[in-house]
């Protein structure tokens, strides 16, 4: 995190970005965000990310400071200004600056800032897979909104790392929802199963890409809730996310999944995903 920032409508060096301690994002987490992937200097699935941002903004009643097309154009300029080839763009918009009081402030204007991160592709994890541990999903009931309130996700990720795992798989009463920063899919008898895109999960852009690729490859996919026991008995398990891409899961709570390596359906999807990056 350094270099040129997008702050409101301008590209500025980081040193010139001054965000107030009275920004509602700081004390209420009153804001929304997006993380875009950049491959080869280009934004991947930019329109889908922008649509999700618009949905998050509308549902928490924050007005986007600029039109989506203009914002997208500014992000392209931000990527160019930072000479980013492989990495991410983080964008957040808060409800703005006002003295601390719960009601929406009448005078505050949204505060937008975005920066880039250099991030190599997760090739080792994509190849060898990760192990995950299960944990109660303690989040609120609007997990479909990408808001700044990520404390449960932060605690979940640390829970995994403390146990030597790569991530957690969260569940509500035994029904699997998603991971701390990715969606999760299982493969049973050649069919993909993943939680429906409702209020209990983030509607992952990579999740949608994978479902689209599965359709193109004529791999059956079902969007329905599945249980922890189905997860443990699955032939293959993988997670999907902007930074995780398609990462195989090789163990859950210490028990090996499938053969303990990436399975054939996962590999087919990974290859198709690879082609979608090359076509960018
Ligand atoms: N679920 C959660 C909780 C996330 O934070 C993310 C990362 N944005 C995802 C799923 C995956 O979504 P995407 O594929 O859009 O990165």
C-alpha cells in the first residue's frame, strides 16, 4: 500500500490523503468496499465488481460520489499511475465525516479512497491446496453486502492461522455458508454444489465466474445449502475468491478430502479460469 491514491475525484500521492478521525468509516465501520483483481495491468470482471459496489451502496444508502463508468475510468488511471501489473485495487466509500452520532448526518458527503497493492498470484496454494477448519458463522444477516464491518471475518481468519490452517469454513447450525474471504464449493458425483446467493453469503464474483465456466464445460452445478457432513464426504472441495482464485481444499478439520490433492473437476475449472485470464 503506497504510491498514488484515488481520493475523492483526484489521483494523489499517499502523503496527501488526509482522512479525518471523525470519518464514520473509522468509528462505525459505516462504509462499503470492493477489491478488484488486476492481471497483466487490466481489471478482471470490472463491471461485475462495479455492479456489486452499486448494490452495496444502495442497500446501506450511501450515494456513490461519481457515476460507475467514471469511477471505473478513474480506477484504470489509478492502475496505470501505479504501474500495477499483478495485484489488487482496494476501493472504499464511507458515509463521510461527522461528529459521532448514530443517525445519518445531514451535511456529510461520502469519502472515497482507493489504492493498489502488488500481489502475485497464489500459485502455490492453487497447485497444492489448503487445509481449513470449521467455525460457527457469527456474522449478521446481510453478508451479501460488502461493508467495512469485517471483525468476524478477521477473527475467523486468525482462528484458522492459530490452528495452522489456511482458512475457516463457516457454518450456521451445520449448514456451510462460506470462508473468511472466499466462497466454497463441493463436488459430489461430478456435480458442483454451493450455497445459494442469498443474504447469508457474499455473492462472489469468482463464484459467478466459476458457475459460468462450469456451465460452459457442461459440469452440473447446484446452488443449494449443504451441510458440514456433506463437506467432509465430498469428492472435491475448493474455494473461490478474487485473491484465492480457485484454491483446492485438501483437508477439513484434519480429515483429508478426496485424495488430498486437487481433483479432476477442480483442475478443469482452474484451466478454464486460466484461459479467462489470458483472454483479458
Ligand atoms: N466471501 C467473502 C466473505 C469475501 O470477503 C469474499 C472476497 N471478496 C468472497 C466471498 C469472494 O468474493 P469475490 O470472488 O468477489 O472475491
